[in-house]
C-alpha cells in the first residue's frame, strides 16, 4: 500500500486579501454620514466634481437631471439639489443634525396619526 506525502495532499495556498479600509464621509449636500471604502469615495468624488455625496443624494441628483425641462449637466443638477437641501435645513424646525429623510418620515408619521376633521 502506497502512502502519499503530506505535501502531495495539501491544497494550494489561498489568496490572502488585505482588509478593506473603511472611512466615514459626510455628504456635502444633506450632511448624512456613510461608511465607505476609499476607492468608492474616489469614484463618487470623480463623478461629482470633487464633492462627496451620499447614495440618497446621488439618486436625487439623477432625478433632478431627468425632471429638468432642459438638458442640464450633472454639476447643475447637483447644485440644484444642494440648494434644495440648504433651503430644507434653513426652514426646518427640527434639529439641524437630523437627516432630511428622517425628518420627512417623522412629518409623514405625524400627519398619519393626526385625526381627520
């Protein structure tokens, strides 16, 4: 009976990947903070003229560009969205650190809970 050596039966070494480094970044539009990889942060900043914006604001900027009556650039759509967020923060009676989506959810819940006349 033949025995194989330990070296013959071992699996090849697996590739070891370096741990992914996570960074906290604050959205320049709404102020929301996200944890992201450095490469993702760079891609977003490259797409949005060096500005970091969160995933929700990215979608809002896309929507802003689509809703416009005329063709506008991503930069113009981003500027419009930032102005909207700034107005919202200025008019909001809520805590200034609260995210606009959270505030809107609270307003909606309050309106659903209020009695109808």
